[in-house]
């Protein structure tokens, strides 16, 4: 769904010890600080320098961090959290490592067995034929810190680049799902160049999945996906997946030729008010899932499940813009209903949105906390924790139908 972005500045960096000071973050929907102007366009020659601590010759880190009580295994659901990382290039690596340690500890404390790291890349407009990394895009070497930390904790990991929408705001319905490059071959070539070092990092640091695209409604029929996926698999030997938006997904199979298609699930429960029960909300979820078939759906993975903790949110769970009166039970009840439906339908997994890499998730929320955030909201955290403490057997999914030609 639509998101703005915020550039997170560090408050302080103290000494060279492993102690890490508090960092305040914000939701990427609202950008309150000046954006960096330096752009590294994919396609230009770039040096991928070796950084000590990331190569095979690096000394082994002492493994003293938290551990997942019940690691993911084939046939069990993926209980995951989407971590959104808007990088601050001023942070030294020791500072980034401290953030990674803090986030992984929090995720493990939610009983999760999986972590997906989403991070932005950029374009200059809806018709642009190129994509770019900016300083707020975490470099592959920094991404490796989080992947390694999550892996040591026993978490299943996914690398998930996602197109930022800053440059699309001037266009009506400006959203990544509506982009229309004038030269698709050029766009996909630029995208492949951008992805290459991240695919390499995902492979070298043990990621389970790589999301090759997210919510590209307007491009899903493009024939260039086949070549991009084939190229990606030469570098990354895990699962190459695609995440569809809820509207296109509900219409039928997505023609992007990946091993699995997830869904960012923000469908509206238009008839339900703030006092809706778990049973009411579960019935609404079942009704939406029924558009793709009745009964168990072991091939369905909800790659984003989020909702603002505010009044009226059931009618517009994907509204990242409007800030209404706070209502935390709305969020917690939605999460509880989703978990119940996942068990009843034997879904492949659920990933809750949103958790931001730069925040301290142990701090309480206030009126200025982005409504989509669940960290610091006790009822929402408890709903996730109870959900992830459960398990069920995920039946073997049937192979996906062949994508239509063209």
C-alpha cells in the first residue's frame, strides 16, 4: 500500500564501545527532514568494496543473543514481522549492529520464527526507466549485519526491496502499482543491476527468500519478469518470490513466474465498525480469501498484515495517510482475527506490519507515534505473541498454475 518515508537522524554516537544509545525513528509515511540528494543510479559503474567483518575470513562473532524457541521448519507456518529499514548513512557499523541486536531481540520476544527486511529504492517518476539507491537505502554490507544477527537467533529471513513512492506523489493515484515506464526493457535492466548486489548478499548470508518485486500491479504481465527471475536464481539459490497487492491477488493467479506469490493484505472490511468482534472480523477475512477458493490455502502467505490503531480503520486498513482518533483495540482485534483465520485456512504464514529498524520498540507509544506501528502497544503485541505461540501443520501446496503467455 502507499507509504511516505522518513529520514531518521541519530541522536548521538558515544565512544567506540558496543554500547548503543537510543535512536528515535518514525514511520516512512511522513518525511519531516531534508532528503539526501545523492543518487546512485543502477546501471552506473559502482565499486563493491570489501568491508572487514563481512567476508568469509572475518572472525566469528560470539553468539550470545536470543534464540527462537521453535524455529521454522517445512510444514509449519511462517510467523513473521516485516522490518522496514530506512537507513541513516551517518550511523557507523557498530551503531547499526546495535540496532540489529535490539530489533532481533524484540522479534524473537514476539515468538516469531521469521523476519523480512523491507528497504526502499527509488525512481524519478511514474514513467521513468531507471531505479536507484539513495543513502537511505541500506548498503548490502549493512544489510548483512541484520541478516547475520537474525540467522544466529534462528529466524528465517527474507530480503525485500520495495519501491519508494516519494517521486510519485505529484501524479494522481501515485503508487508503485501504477508506474508506467516508457521503455520496459530499460526499466527491468536497471532494476536487475540494482538487485544484483542484494541477491549476492542474500545468498552469502543465508537468507531463505528474496522478494523480486512488490505490488507492481501495472507490470505483472510484463514478459521481462521471466528473464529477471532466471538471472536472480543464478546468484541466489533460495526461494525467489513475488508479493502482490491484495486487489490484484484476489482476481486470480499473478503471472510473475516465481516459486511463490505472497499478498499484502489490506482489503477493506467496509461494513464493520470499531466494536466488531473477532468473529465478525474473521468472517470478513474468510469472505475475502474465498475469492481465491474455499477451504485450506497452504499456498497463501500474508506478507503484510497491518492496520492503523485508530477509529474507522476496519473500513480502510491500508490508509497510511489519515490520522484519526487513537483506538488501539482496533489493531489488536484485527491481528487476533487474522491469526484465527490463518489457522483455520492453514495459510503458509503471516507477517505483521509495521516495525521500523531505527526505533527502540521497547519504548511506549504516544499521540505522535505512527498509527500503523504496533511496537509499544501492549494489546497488539500480546495478540501477536499469542498468535505466534501456536502452530499447525501446513499441507503441501499444489503447484501453481502456469502463467498465461504474453
